[in-house]
C-alpha cells in the first residue's frame, strides 16, 4: 500500500511539474520590409495558413511525447516545402542563377549540433542538418560533400530545378538590374534586400528540454559562395537547456559578427536577463553595426520572445492547448481558428 501511495504521489508531483512546464513551439518565417500595403489579403491568408500548419505539425510531435529536435524539424520541413518562404522550395537565387541552401539544428539537452551549407540538391536541408548531428561525428558539412552524405543517409535528393520559382527568378533579375544602377551611380554593389528570408523554430518539451533549428536560401544575388548566419552554430542557431533556444533571421553578416544566438544565451545565463530583454539588447547590438532582423527565443520554463527591428516578421507560437497564434506585422499575434 505504501508503495502504491508513493507511486501515486510521484505521478501527481510529476503531473504538477509538467503543468508548470508546458511544451511550446515558436517559429519564424523571415523578417524585413513586410508592409501590409504590399501584401494582398489572399497572400496574407496563405502566410497565415502556412505558419499555422507548421505550428500544428511541431505541436503534434510534442503532444505525442516526441523530442524537441523532431518538433523543430517537423515545423521547418513544412516551411521548406512552401514556396512562400526563402528556404527549400522557395529559396532565392544566387547571382549565377543557382539555389544554394543552408540549415542548422541544435539539441539543448546535449548541445549536439549539425549543419549543412551551400547544398543544391537536398530537398529538405533541415533533415540533412539533423542527420549530420545524429549520424556523423561532425557539426558542419558543405556543398558536394554534404550532398554525398545526405544520399548515404537516405535523404531525398532532387534536381536543382525543383527549387526554381518564377517569383524568385524575377527577384534576381530585379536585383541584378538594381545592382547595375547602383554601380553606375557609385553606390554599394549589393542592393538592400526588402525581406530577410529565413525560417526557424525553437521547441520545448514537457521535461524542460530545448531545441532550435534554422533553414534558408540565403541572400538574393549573393556571390562567391557566400554563407550567412543560418548554418552557423552560435550565430543563427543555439540551444542549451541551461539558458535558451534561439533562431535568427536578418542581415546574416551582422548576426555572425555579433554571435547573436550565443549572445542571447549568455545574457540569459550570466546576466540574468529575460528572453525578451536579451533579444532586445542583442538586436540593439546588431543595429549598432548597421544590421537588422529578428529573433525567436524560448527558455526551459516556457518564457518566449519574438523580437524584430524591421517592419515585420512572419512568426507564430503554439502551447499545450494546441491553439496557434500568428503574426506578420508590428502588432500582437492573433489566434488562428481550427
């Protein structure tokens, strides 16, 4: 009887602990000049629906007792398969007319991490990043080597034409034309991109374990094998159960120079800042060196922040109740009906 009562007590205590530490998923789909006047109601509906599907996919993993890493992958895969976001199917073009994809993932319970960069045939780069983390002794693989590894791992490879969308192709043509105009007038060689496209997710399970992941097609009209912050652990992605999980989107060079994701974790761990304050202060550091963008941050108690210093950021969150909340512009997130 005593053993039975003790077991019942432990179950109740565990139940209370789980109630005090609910699972949560937070996502972003890129930050930048996202103005309501430039987005039709139909396109806004499409973004809202895509973000909601990503949130529900990740929530289903957590609700079923799955790992935060798998919830992150589930959410990001949905966004990689959508032409709306600059990741996977919707990736932007390089100056040479290629789609070069980057992704990274990190497990907060072990600080294991994986990343791929400059891949052109892996349908879902986030799956390759997870495979690097779980099935190799390495953290980052690039280019042809990463693709050979992905093939051995049984991941789906596609013809590079899979990633082509007419909208992204026209954006490249406009960027090249704009670049020439700027060069003719003595301006910078790279015109300002209106939208910092990248997707990311951070997840927390009921036991306080965190994970983070980020995936991107990079920068329109990029050259010379340029790689931004998204596949770099500590810049675009970070997860540590002792502090926070972070995914970033924005001017990648400035996020690298700021070690943005790790800076947030350090502010939380060593300075005792909240996720919201740490994200705000880090964005201030990035702005000081002429960068902008956004950050999603989640700690092991379920506290989270979705911060950006641009006109908007595609974003959302979902908690234990399974109701997705989504935002696009600089206003509070709204619940999405089933």
